[in-house]
C-alpha cells in the first residue's frame, strides 16, 4: 500500500505540474491526445450547455453561458490545488513518519489534512513530520504552495487584460457594422467613403486584431469561453464578419482596392482555423448555407443602392464561393461547440445599434421629450 501510494503521488504531481505549465506558461497549442485541462473543460462545458438549453430567453441563456468562462478559470485553479494536495498526502503516506499531539494514530485522512495546511502555509503544527523524507516533502509542498499563489496572482490579470484588449475592437465594430455586425452593414457605412484609406485602415486594424486574437487564445484557451458584454456580440462573430467583408472585396467591388483586404483575410482565416482546433471543433458536412443565391442577389442589390457595384459575373461567384469554403466550415463548427450564433451576411430589415439604446428611452418618450427630436439613426 505504501509503495502504491508513493507511485500514485508521483504520477499525480507530475501530471498536475505538467498540465499547469502547458496551460499557464507554454505559449502554444499542445496537441497531445489527453490533457487534464482538456478533460476538465470537456466534462464541465457539456453539462453547462445542456442546462443552458433549458433557458428559453436568449438574453438569459447568453448571460448564463457568460458565467462559465470566469467560473471555470477559478474552478480549474482549485482542481490543480486539490490534485497537488492529494498527491503530497499520498507521498506522506508512502514515505513519511509523523507524530500527532495526543499520540493519536496517523490515518490517511489526517495526512490529507497535513498536506492541505502545508500547501496553504498555515503551519498549525498539530501534526509533525519526524523522518527526513517527511520533512523534505513538507518543505517542498510549502514552497509549491507559495508558487501556486504567485501563479494565481499573475495569471488572472494577464487573462483579463487579453480579454479587455479583445473586446475593444468588438465594441468599436458596433457603430461601424451594426448590432449584431454584418458584412453588408459595414460596407454600406464605410465602403462608399470617398477616401479609400479609411476602409484600408479598418482592415489593417482588424488584421492586427486577428493576430492578437490568435496569439492570446492559443496561449490562454479559456478566453474562447469568455463572452462579450452584449448578447449580440462575440469574438467569433466579429472574426466572421471580417472574413465575410474581405471575401466580398476580394471577389470584386469597384473602387475598393483588395490589397489590404487580402492581408486581413489571410490573418483572419489563420485565426479561424487554429482556434477551431483549440476548441476541438469538428467538420459538419450538413451545415446550412450562410449565403444562398437569393440572399447574395439581395445583398448585391442593397450594396448597389448605396453606390457599391459588386461584381456579379460567373468568375466573381466562383471566387467568392472558393473564399467562403476556406473559412465557413471552421467558424460554423466553432460556433456550434461554443453555442455562439454567427451573424448573417445582411439583416433583412434595419436594426437599431447597441449605442442607440438606453434604459431611459421609454421614460423620455413617455414624457414627450423626444417628440421634436430626430431619431438617433438620422443624426448618425
């Protein structure tokens, strides 16, 4: 029993330390078949999404899903801590000798208690190690407890800083592409701008955003579960809109140069493919078509009404279809895994942006203060 306990303790401590290193320190995706963190998220996300399916209100369901990311991050830290405490209890049982105040017999439950108080550096001293191996294990676990505290202190701010940086561009997309954003709305608002540099600058910003998204979500995969501030926004939706917009530009729109759009599409597509593998998304051959021919025709008419002449010949259709095939299956599979609704290519009717709403609007209208004012979208 002592030998088995020692072996179990060594295996658990090595597994937890390796998993923590790969999750917190190693800045790249790990392709090993089994990982503790992957097992943890796979067995917590599925029941969480099953419960969310019982919530009928979309806003409440999205709010419920938004709790998973931060809560899972804290639970994962607890999971690691429990694993280390258990592993040192096994090692103390297999290698150590101890005495307790009152000369009571030492059981595994009391060694588990000793491991816990040592890991959290309580130092109560009611159970004392007397052998060299037991004392060495106690000192080692106490040092590891300090290191674990340092990891928690350093890890959480980094994750939330990456989340804030991600959400900045998503919030700015609200006034540029609608709520939820669409490719048609972005081109309607900015594609007909007399200065082509404006759209190029936006594409350049989103090329950098896509690169930051890829780097941060590969280093900290838990960010994939962090939802945006509004229920009609998401990092995947924003990435998809940029891929849609740049696909249309590359397929051909008179007056819009495709050079920067090509670079943005390449970076965004790279992010979509790699992040689909991070969340273990699977290809679905029966996924619905996001842009049927009739919708594409309506989209072209809408853009033409705003002065944007989109190529509609057979060559343009084939090029657009090829570009879409490079990313749509990946974003669709990722959206299915993360329970995210992808934005359409266009809205069938005009929707109010998030910035145009507010909690006092109805009260203001009830008092008649808005009767002589123009609607917010007319000012815009």
